[in-house]
């Protein structure tokens, strides 16, 4: 009888121990997930070129969901993606898909990622407000970038002096887009770096021979006082696929030309998300790609 009691007690102890283990395991898993679609805190890496549009989306999202905190870390595109691969951010806002080498990291770690297109902008070319030469073809832009043509006269412009090409950062998505488009490689580019898209605008305002290279979302929101101030202080160049085309074939990087895909330097803006649960990253993406988020895209002068 005593032996039977001892066996029953041992059995109960084992059962209770197992139940406690399961409960602790469940609680542990739950504690790892600290955010939901509209709550918690996450960080997103953002190419600085898209700062204005993604800040507008964040403010609107936060106004609707007060317990959601999204930290935006503005960096050059490749640095933002490196942070994603190293688990420093939940997602990134960039202009390209992952390379095959970058995808290997996810495959090796058996982690899935998702990519969402939510807007399109363009690489905008800016000149001094007193510069009347505002038409440029892709052939001319390539020649200037590669250093084959250096003066305004060499590309058929009326003004004299050498062209100063200015970009935000040497490793930014703005210059990388052009390098990839023209298959130039990274060496021998005739470009200087101002530090940020805003700095590029300021530089162009005070340098009559400069051409500034920025993301068009910095100047496309006609209702934003800052954006209006920027665009009124410079001139936006019109771009054609070939310099020999008639004037009607030159386009500026604004909504209608982006929507119809007429602007030659059009690019798509993506959110790449690394999230294995229904978390805040998913909630933010759903908002940005949904009706309310797309209204913000349209208001900003961009297009999906």
C-alpha cells in the first residue's frame, strides 16, 4: 500500500513538473513577442532619401495607434540593409530588392522576409534659380557623371563654366540608382557629396553651376511649407530619354509623370520586413499600403 502511494505521488510530481515546464515554455515564448500590429516598439532603417514620406506615414499611423512606437533610423541604403541582416532593425525602407548574397543570410538562418512596394518617386535634378538651362537627356547626364563632359557648353547649354554634380552621400541610393542605370561602376564619378538631401538643396541655391541630385519626395508635397520652400528656391530640371527629343518629351519627377511612367529616372520605394509574427512591422506595412497610407503618398506628390 505504501509503495502504491509512493508511485502515485511520483506520478503526480512528474505530471505537475511537465505542466509547469509547458507553462514556463509558453510564457517564455509569449515574453519574446513584445509587440502586436498596433502596439509595442520597433526600429526601421530608412534611406535618408525617403525621410519625408516615411515620417509623414509614421505621424499618421501614430495618431491612430497611440501605443505604437516606431523608431526611424536614417542611413545610406546599404547600411540600413546591413542592419536588417544583423537583426538591428525590424525592416527597412529602400529603393531596391535584396541581392542574392543578402538573401543567402535569410536562407541560411531559415528566416523569411517580405517585400512591399508602397510608392514611387524619382531622382530629381536641381539647378540654381537663375539657371535657364533646365533640359537634360539621359545621354548627357551619363556623359557628365562619367566625366566625359564637364562644362555646360559641352552639353549644349547656354551658360559657361564647369558643371558641379552634387549628391547627398557617396554611398546613397540616389547616386547608386544612376550608377546602376548607366552601368558606370563606382570609380571615376565626377560627383561631390553634400551630406544630406537638404544640404544638396542648400548647395544648389548658392552655386549657379551646380546640378543637385535628390529624391523627389523632398520637393513634391505642395501642401507642406518646407517642401514648398525648397522647390521655390531652386529649379527642377526636365529629363528625357534622349537629348535630341522634342521639348514635349522632357518630364519632371512629379505625380502625373511618375504615374504614367514617363519620367526616365523613376524608381519604386519598398519596405522590406523581417518579422516572423503578426507584429508592429506588419501593422505599419498594412497601414502604409492601405487606403489611408496611400492617401498620404498621393498628398506627398508621389504615386504607388
